């Protein structure tokens, strides 16, 4: 899964900018600022990372079922985990 880190602990602000981030995610290792919040393309994470984070009591796990997006919130960061897009068939 592709991971995007959003550096804020303000859930209301995160909710406001979430659609913009998901519709136009930063590239891997790219930092952008959205409404004063740093958003970073953190690269790929394995499914085991998400499972490991689920077991930690300080981590809140949210899921957008329709698009299979997992959101992890811990400390001052939200991590948006997007499913990898399949390359088009040739």
C-alpha cells in the first residue's frame, strides 16, 4: 500500500483536507503543504505494517471500505494507506 503522512493531530482539519490529499497524493518522498499542514509521500508499506499498528493501543485505525483506504492516527500524524494501483494490461 502507498502511504501518505499528514502531520497534524487536528482531526477536523485532517477531515477537511483528506479529499484533496486522496485525489491528488504527493509522490514518494515529496513534501507538500496543504492549508498549512505538511503532507508527505512516505512510499510503500507492507500489509504487515498495518497489522502491527492495529495491535498498538495508542493507534486509532479507520477504514474507508468503498476505496479500501486505511487511515492510522497516532501522536501528531495521520497515515493514509492507499491500495496500490494495478498496472494496465498490455
